[in-house]
């Protein structure tokens, strides 16, 4: 039986997705063996994530400033928007290194069975941004909810912005797969082989 302070730390690590009992124990014991300064830095980093991290006011990505680094970058094409479900998807695409436009993070997908409706997502802001764009690339997951969201966005964007090119990434991704689990080559292929929604 571990002392209560270690047990609490194990339980804290266990609350993270994908961390099992043994891994949580290893993490907790590693922390207990760290130098005090390292523990302090670790705790400060955790606190900073909660207190300093916010959503980009333009695209909804994670940022420690009002606008994220990608939205502030003048070398990115602001005429092309890559629409994703979560900030993890932005990171996955950036690792692929193939895309030079900007992003829009929906923070979910339409899922009536889970009570998530269009008004719960960052869709109004996307339509507003799309009015000044040439292309919107839809990259929601290849699931029923992801496809429903893509079809809804396609219809809405074509109604609101008739001259806009709306495309969907080619799915070299498996059915039910998520962007943040795909490797860089798969993502690069999916982006280069995107297709029109119609």
C-alpha cells in the first residue's frame, strides 16, 4: 500500500486518457524521485496549461495569446481554411508539413444522439471567415457524425458563399479513424487527394 500522497498522485495520473494502473504508478514514483526544482517546474507547467492557455479568437485553436501563431503568420494563406474537430487535429496536420493555409477548429461534430447540435459548434465564425476565402477544406473524421457535419457545412457554406470552393479531404484514413492517430504520410496523401463535396 502506497502512502496517501503517492496514492493521490497515482489516481491523478490514472485520470489521463490511456494511462493504466502500472503506468500511473511508474509516473508517480518517478515524480517522487525528482529533484525538488524539477517537481516545482512540473507543477508550474501543469498550472500554466490551466491558467494561461486559451482559444484563439480567430480559429479556436489552443494558444497562449489572443491569436494563435498560425493565424498571426503572414506567410500562411488566409484564403484557405482547413476545418478540423479539435486542436489535436491541427497538431497532426502541422506535423505532416504539407499544408500552408490556416485552420478552423469546430470543437466537436454534430451528434444529435449526444445532444451536440450545430449551434454548439464554432460554425457561425467559420461562415463569417469563409466569406473572405477561396477554399474551405472539410477534415472532420470519417465517422457517421463526422460525415453528417461535413455535409451540413458543405450545404451551409454553398448557400452563404456561392463562389467558395468547398472540398473534403480524401480519406486515406480508415473508417472511424481520427486525424490525431494518423501518421504523417497518410495525412499528406489525404490532403493532396482532397475532392469536391459535389
